[in-house]
């Protein structure tokens, strides 16, 4: 399952679900994930929960403080409902941990600039209450983020991201996290 970004208008973008049953050789349109006349949605990470829900973590524009949004499908991708996650940070990446919890990483583009994360329950229903933790807060400005995480083994995760220090040369950096 791969999200596709389709422009709704010059002022707003929306996210739609496309499905491939042949490993990407052909695609079929499924449904809109999130669209709104005023809010733009883009840069989406999709996660399937153990219960089978499809959860989309989306970057937004034109939301108060650019709050990130989540959309959920409980019917196998036939329909989605979206809502604000209630916190700032984007784009987001979701990674399933060995115990089925979900590591959600994102760029934080207010001072102190950096990379932050939350660990969500397996169904990703505690996104508003899961504690936020700072991976790093020494970014040079808001031009950072785009995190991507990978399990190294059962206890360690590599989080890579686009970063800058002192508003200097942009680069790809990484942090190894230990799972508790």
C-alpha cells in the first residue's frame, strides 16, 4: 500500500490511497485519505496496525501551528477519517518495534530545532498522550527533518534524517537509539 499525493487545487493538496496487487506493476485507486478545502496534506507515512487498521501520518499546511494529522481506515482502505494529532512535527515516519509498539519520528521546526519522537501503542491510538522525547535539539534552523528509522537488531534502531548545524551545510545524519 503506497499513498499518492494528488493536488486538489493550487491552494491545497490531498492524500489518496492507491493499491497494487502485483508489486507495483499496476495500481488501482482506492479512496481519499485526507482532503480539505483549506488544509493541505502531504508527505505521508502509512502503517498497518496488528488489528488491521491502516494509519496515515501526514504533514499539513494551514493547520494551527502546522499540527500534524493522522488518518485511520478501519475497513481495509475503503475509507479514512482524519484528525489533528495535537502536536507539531513533520514529516513523520512510523516504524514497528519488536514488541509491536510504534516509533514515530519527525523533524521539529521551532527553536530548539531538531529531531523528536514518540513511542505509540500497537494500534497508534495514544498519539496525543504518548510522551515526546528529543533525539537531538541542536539544529541550525527549520530546514531539517525527513527522518527514516530502521531496526538494527531487537534492541537498537538507526534513525537517519536531513540536518544542519549553525545554519551550515545540509547533510544526512543519524542517531542510534536503544529500545527500552
